[in-house]
């Protein structure tokens, strides 16, 4: 596999270029399952109506925000991504659908200025595919660093299924 496909500049350029059609194509190529998968990965975390701090990493265009706000209506939501193109649409969505209540940050999660022990919940939907093994370790360390003690996290990714051998008797 080519290592350059995980280089941050390559990934950023790719998402900048496809930002105008990403949300629609994600829905179509998953046959609509992307919405169900987002609901499922969020349902793994404890629901509360208390004020909590949530960060949605690799937020893209904010496709998960509506589900986050349904499940945690009193949450203060921060969204982080490094693609200007994706965040252009995310900022528009924050204004139009959430009254500008989503704090949108343009940063690279692997090199960020987020506060330590700050978030009650860290989410990430479908962004893990952009990282190699070393970057995934950095992401895990950063998630642990920004998460409050006792906090929760939930990540979801689409992966290629591994073949399973069945034995018929």
C-alpha cells in the first residue's frame, strides 16, 4: 500500500476537492446505511440530558451533529477537522441548522491545541480510514488526553470484511 495516501497534505487535499459532494456520495455509496451506522455507534454511549462537552473529531461536514444533539440535547458540541473545504460546509450547517451553536475548529487532531481532560464524550465517524497504524496510535493517545477521566468515546469505520471459513458437517 502507498504510504502517501495517509500523508496529511494528501488527505486534506482529497477532502477539500470532494467537499462539495461528500455528504451526498457518502449516503449513496453506503446505500443509506451511513445514517443507521451513525445512530448505532452513538447508542453505545450513555445518554444524558445534563450539560456535557462533546467533540466530534474528523467532523467533515457535520453529518453526525443532528444525531448527537438528539441524544445529548444539552451538550456543548465542538467539531474538529483540518479540511477547509469540509469546514466551509460545516460552518454553514452550524449556522443554518444549529444557530451557530457548534464550535467549529480547523486543526489536525494529530497536532492540536485541545485542552487535556476536557471532553465528556469524543466521537469520530468514518475518519479512521485516513490514518496509518502509527497515526492511529497518536489518535488514541490524543483521545485519551482530551477525554475527561471517566469520559466515553465511540468511533465507527467501514472496513473490508475478512473472509470467514465455515465448516459444514
